[in-house]
C-alpha cells in the first residue's frame, strides 16, 4: 500500500495539480494544402484528346513534407517570427514552454512538439496543426508556414524551369551547328563538282541517252533498207555504218557518265556515284533542318513554360483562428500518466514478490 501511494497516488496527484493549475492553455491553428502542378497540353496532344490541366505532384509533395520538419524551416521562421519568444511566453510552465536560452537543436525538438504535420500519401494532402499560447500566435505561425512552403515550391519551380530552358537552349545550339555543317557540306559538294542540282543533270543525261537510242534505231533501220535495195559497194552503206558506230560510241560514253558500263555493270567513277553522295548530303541536311525545327519549338515551349507558374500550393484549409483552448488534453494526459504509473508499480510489485518467493 505504501509503495502504491508513493509510486501511483502521489505522482498522479502531482500531475493533476500541474495540468490544472500550472500548465498553460494551448490554442491551435490548422492549415491544409497540397502541391499542384499545371500542365497545358501542346497542340499535338490536343489533337489526340484533352489532357488533365492539373494534378498532384508526389515528388514535390514529398520534398515539401521533409522540408516542413527540417532545421532550415525552423531557422527561417525563427528569424521571421522569433519562435523562441512565441513559445516561451508563459513563465510558470516548465514543461510545455520553450526555454529562451535553448539552441537551434532544442528549438527543432520543440518544433516537433508544437507543430504536428499530417501527410496523406494517397491523396497527397498535407495538414498542419500549430500550437501556441495565444490564438493569434498560432494563426501567425500557421500562415508563415504556408508562406514559406509557397516560397519553397516556387524555388523548386524556378530550378525546374531553369533546367528545362538551359537544356532546350543547349539542344537548339547543337541542332543549329549541325544544320550549318550540313548546309556547308552541300555547298562544298556543289562547288567541287560544279553541279547545282544533280537531279536536273541526270534527267538531262537520261534524255540525251534516250535521244541517242532513238537515233541509233533510225540509223539501223536506214542501214537495213540500204542493204536490201543497193549493192554492197554503195558508199552510202559505209557512211551508214560509220554513223551507227559513232552513235554507239556516244551511247557508251553517256552510259559511262551515268555509271553503266558496256557489260551492264556499274562503272567505278560515274555520275551515279556523285548523285548518291549528293543524296546522302541532302538527307543529312533535311534531317538537320527537322532537328533544328524541333529544337526551336522545344526552346519556345520551355520559355513559355518559364513565364508562367506551373507549381503552386492549393490551400484547402486556410489558417484557422481558435476561439478556445483544446490543449493540453488534461484528462487524457492524466489518465495515461495514471495508467503508466499503475503498470510500472505492478511490474515492480511482481518482481519484488518473485524475489521474496525465491528466498
């Protein structure tokens, strides 16, 4: 009985006396918000269907949740509001009041007691409950937390926008250099071979070859008619054969220019090789032009994105102003203290009885 009085009754009475006579009332202010990201679809995306204009960003919310409990957050609010003075106003409460001479580590520890942060991972909603000894102080701290969180999200947006613009600018510079090199290669090729457009030249060459083929056919027909109607000694036959030989030589020469040898194989030094090289350069130039257009569009889109706020905090609960103190929960704290003391006393009694039985 003496041990029960000493370990349970007296500490419980002392706790009750402290809670109802010494502990100061604490007022709470609640603020709730979520990180939103605005996504505007491009015209190409709008062709396929309308996309969502806003959705929650889980990574940004996770970063913000960690930031709310960090020493950096506490330091910023302390420099702005003097948290130590706000939480050390009551001079008679030794437990719930912050010691004015405490370090920043002590203030961070006290922050975790006075600022309760709830984070719903499924809905990505953050709710903060701030305790203070006056309603105005609680609301002021809650509003400052919301403002500092907005600054943090804006900083993340600035970093993301700067990275996007810098990356798009680098891609644009690379695409422009590639386009310049491709155009210079085409110009060098034209100057080297004295050709503006090989397509025109090859069409002209093919037309000339077709004309020679027609002349050869006419000459062969004329020779056949002469052989059938005149004697072999007719000088016109010799002249016709000479004309046919000249036409055939010219056809062979034109074929070699086009890249076709007399046996039908491809000639090593031919116009077709030049034309193939030109086509390769043109394909490279067209690809470089398309790459440049894409890079320019991406750069314009990145700049447009940088000119607007894509991330922002959406507050679904504005900082509230309390009308009565809800904390500390005296009855709950007293009941938990009494339960803990009873359990502790029971364990000590059982241990003591066990020791006596062994003796």
